[in-house]
């Protein structure tokens, strides 16, 4: 398989990153100064990770909402522009193909951010279900760089760089836009560390200047880069299940406790049918000693 590099490749190699395959055909940073140091600094100050390898699927058209609503277990119709939802995409039998975030960019415009590996199967899945609908799916992964800035000092750092967005008023699971050194970026109040944090979506051809500005301004806030291994430990500490480790196509959202993340799981439509199958499959396969992966993690961490 050909090796693909993120728009930040030269920048993160220059910082001494240990590189490796992190998602399908992409390589990125496994770690920099060490997992423990990166983990603790993100909890104490602020960290930045290159997540450009994650898939970005652009969905437009009059039936974009219908398509997204068909493939995810949450209710896309309940989302307004500027909102984000965490959800799962399931097979017909309820098995989890991917967990992802859904961005509603407009009345007829969505972006789905998929897992790095699962990007390779989500594109054909979405294109298959787009057939017969007035909806158009485009893989824009290579066109959009994706740095995530996480930690208790993340907001202060970004406020020092962005003057045309109100980050104090930006709520969790919402996004806005602003400019960094003249580059327009989408700013989302999301992340997988359990800390205050923001995810940025940046045009790939302007990514280097944004990264350089982050690292330069971030020195005053204790900013350090972290890699995919620290990302996993940060998520593990907060009992966040990860696809490929805690869930896959043999498990349903109910098996891993993700039904608690779906406040509006649909009771009708084909996606709702899959959810019903999820519940049935989970209850029949669980047995009397069953506890979800997420619950088991909490027990291990908190006794």
C-alpha cells in the first residue's frame, strides 16, 4: 500500500516525532517526548495532535440530510447548522462499522469525520446509500488538515491567535469559524481527551503556516505535541471506547455503552431498525454477567 503523508508531515518530523502507520495508508506521529510526558502535559497545560489522517466525507445536496439520517444511529434532522453530533454507523445487523462525528454545515451540507482506517470503507458505504438520492459524497481527507488542540489552556491559546471568533461562548458540540494568520479555519469545540479542547479544520495548502503559528504562540502556554499513543491513553483514562480496540463490526452500540451517547436514537427508518436489532442482539448475547466495555473500564479505573 502506498504511503500517504499529512500536510503537517515535515513539521512533526522536524519536532522529533517517531512515525508509523496510524490509519490505513497514512503515517503520522506515534509519539514525541514520550507517552507519559505528552499525556500529563495535555492534562496540565495544552497539547496539539495531527489528526489529518482521519477521514473527512463531504455530503451535499437536497437529500444530504436524508442520506446522513439513513446511515447514522442519531437523528440528523434534529441538528441545526453549527452543531456537531457523535454517532455510529452500523451494519444491517447492528455491528459498528465506525464511530464518527457529524457536522451540519448547512441545510443541505454535512461533513462526517471518520476513523483513519475506517475511511477506506466508509466512502463506498456512503456512496452506495447515496444511490437514488440527490446527495453527493466526496472524500476531502487530503484537502483538509486537522490539528486538535486539547487541554485546560487550549482556549486561552486560541484566543491569543484568533480575534474574530467568540471562543468563550462556543459550546461543547458546536463549531464556528475564524482566522489564523489570514487563513480561515473551522473551529469545533470537540475532542477525545476529556479535556477542554478544540478541533481545527484547515485548508491543506495553508496548513504549515497555521501549525507554525500554533507552535510559536503556544510556547507561552506550555504547548507540546502528542501522538496517537497518548491520544489512546487520554481516552482510556476517561473510559472512551475506541473503534478497533473496544468495538468493531462484531459489537453493537449497546454492547459498548454507546447508547448513552445517543439521546435521540431513532425508533423508525432503516437506521432505527438497525438500532432495534442492536438492542436485541446485545440482550441475547450478553448473558447474566454482561457489562459494557465502557462500564468495565470505569470499574477498573475507579474500583
